[in-house]
C-alpha cells in the first residue's frame, strides 16, 4: 500500500463485523473544493489541481464503490461517505512483544522502559491465570461447608507465574542472590512463626527499577511481587531484548486487557485507576474490529506538542498511511477533580471493571488518548459527553 502525493487528506475506518467502511476525504490544503474522487475495490484516488493522491488498500480489504451512501460535505473537514466493504480482520490483538509466557520455558524479565534485567533466567514450571477478583465470594455461595480457601490467598511458588488482569505475580524467593529491582523502604513485623515478615498493609512496598526509577510493581508479601504488564516485558532468555516504543507498548497492553475482559466477562466499561484506588480515566469499549488507514496530517500545533513528550515521538516516525488494527473507545478524564459524580457512579456499578496501573502509566494512557482524539476530524471527536479515540493493537 502506498500513497503518492500529499495534497489530499484521507481517513478510512473499516469495520470487520459490519462489513462497512467510513471514508473521509479532507479538503485540499490550498483551499477550494475542486476534487475528482475515484473509488475502486482496491484503492481510493483523489485528484486536485495541485496533484493526485492514491491510497491502496491492503489485500484483506475490498470496497464496494456502487454501495456509496450517506454522502455529505462537512465544512472544515471534507467529504464523508459510507461504503460496503469485504474485510477479513482478525479480532485478536496483534502482539508486538513476547508477553505470552509459556510454561517450561526459561525466561528473563526486563524493564520495558530501559531494558534493565529484573529477573534473569527463570524457568517457569506453571503459568496460570488468576480467577476473578470475586472468586472468594463465589466459593462461599457454592460451598455447603466452611470455605477451604479462607485466609489463604493465592500465592505463586518458586517457579510459578500467576497472571491477573493487568499484572503478573511472581515469587522472588529464589532470586535473592541476583540483582533485584530497587525496593522502597519496607516495614515488616512479626505476628507468628508461620506469618513472619509479612508486610504491613500501609507499608511502602513499591518496586522501582534501579536504572530508570520507573515503578514496576509492588510487593504483596515477603516473597511475592506484583509486576504490572505495562512495565515489564517477558522474553525467552536466548532472545535479544529490543526496546519497543513506549506509546506502542502501552496501547498494545491496554487493548489486549480490554478485549480479553470484555470477551470473558461481557463487560465493556472500565475504570483506569492507580494503586491508591484513585480513578484517572473512565473507558467504554465500543468495538474491537476496526482497521484504520489515516493519512490526515496533524496540525503544526499538535506536532509541536508531541515533540515535547518522548512518549509520543514514535507517532511522528510512523508511516501515517499504513493500516493498523485498533479498538475504538469512549473516555472521560477524571484528573483534577473532573467528573467526580460520574466516576463515583461507575465505581459503585458492578458491571464496571477496574484496571489498576501505576499512576504515571495512567497519565501516559490519558496523554495517548488525548493525542489520538486530537488526530480525528472534529465531528468524530465526541459522542455525547464522552471523547472518542482509537487505540492501536
């Protein structure tokens, strides 16, 4: 797929499940509305007095030119139209990193931000998903005898890795001889022989990367550490670690979490909160079957703001006309005491699921959503009181 010419701006969103596409042809940069638009099953071509732009579609997408409907011209944006489309789009997120931990495999844990080795050459004998957060209550409802799991939290053994919604639980007892992440001062106390060195609930248990000082997770007991998926990359030990752009990594992890939770639990609303339970973002998953081809040029103002943040620098280097799979979300920021009433109602709603991330990552995600929202045409940026954004898989 290639684009020749830069005078016209194009945005194409293809929905795999609906077999439809929304095409937006932007106004010429030099002004005026003199455009010759040609749509074929495999391409979109726009001719203006200043040149020609051709957008070639990937092989898995075919448009139906004769199905054009909903044609309208939006001042300041351009021509909007809808088409039927034949699209074979995978609904599964494409993993750009080896985050799928496999049992019986010797793995190394890295800090995603700087590549520092956190756990070296750990052979994982068991890689198991954790049950939902309400599993204890369900056991109590179904058991006719005293709960056998009461006061016995699920803790990984030496060669275990337990996988939660947005975190890994790992036992670091056998790694005491290896370089460990820098631990903040941890208070311990002794209750009984079998409960020695348990952490106080209010103790500072953050796990910080020695090199870049990023919060990687927290200690949940004297032996068990919780690592957040957005901060850690797990790869086979023989594989060479390569830095993945931060924005790309965060979006990939979040989209996978949203898709897995929506599929497993039929929930589509999420609160993004920090370890202190402070809510930063309300997210509503609209769809996960979009393929987006976006050659809309960001304004100079947006490009200048992106250059100020290293988190978003990779977006300037990417080919804007390359297709990418995405999920479409509605979101509401909850920082600086905004939308407190709505956030409170979502927190008290059992159909809303909470995702806990480091506070800095919550702010990073909000910055990514704001950037992606700003890249959309004005008429597509809002839906009722929510803002709209795509997150790349």
